[in-house]
């Protein structure tokens, strides 16, 4: 796999000027990077739900049909939750997009090669599951165009990033705090 984009810089492009975008980030580096480029109440960080980011995003998109939802996750987590791609495609949720930050590594467990480094093509898998729009980007021009598309269409995108380690930024980790903060940002009263 040829990876050319810096992980954190790519995340900064995708989350620039988020407005009221709801962001669900997967376990590990996508959460570190989403928090580093702008911790906000509309970010929902998954700390212990490996493989669940896409389905959390689907539930959120169904519950908040007037809001755009972006799931940013890694290739390792998306590989663990492959079945979700068929479920989400079948739901045809127009306000949900997924961006997979693909470095070809399982970064949280020692940087072993993931299946994407061995030939698995997540965009092709998503298309085979019924996603109407998929793409893969690996350069700055493609990334800039992708950022706009993620805000307006149901899209599954793979962003090829370099496997280099970036210093960790740890956004809030308390699940109850994150839930209450996120619900408050949605205007949902706590009973």
C-alpha cells in the first residue's frame, strides 16, 4: 500500500470548520486525532468499542436525521466491523458518511500489518455491500475534495495515511461525561 498523507494533518482537513457536524471516532488514533484537531461536545469518542464506530454512527444518523454524521475510524476497526457496511448500505441513511483512515496497521496493538496492507480493499468491500458511493484518496487534492463530499453525501471513503506514529492527544475518556456532553450538544434533556 502506498500511503502519502500525514494522519493528523489529514484529520485536520476532514474536520476543519465542523459547524454542527456530529463526529463519531473509533478506538485509538482516530480519537486521538479528532480530539487533537478540536475537542468539542459534538465529538463522540469510542474508547472501548472496537468495531462499533460505524454502527454507532448509523444509530446516531437515524436518531438525528436533520444532522450530518461523520464516522472517522481506522482500518483495523473497520475490518473488525465489516458486517456493518451491509447494514448501513441497506439503511440508505442520507446523512451518514464514513472515512476510514487506513495506514495498513493495527496501531493500538503493536503496528502489525492489517489486512489492508495485505490486499484487502475496504472501498471495494463497501461497494460490494451496496454503498452507492465509495472512494479512496491518497493525496492532498483528493483529501480536499473528500472533505466537502463527506459533508453532503452518503459516502464511504478510505484515506490512505502513512503508518508513522503521532504523539497521542487524549481527549476526555470518561464515558458518562462524554455521553452527557454529547446529549447536551444535541439538546437532549437528561431525565
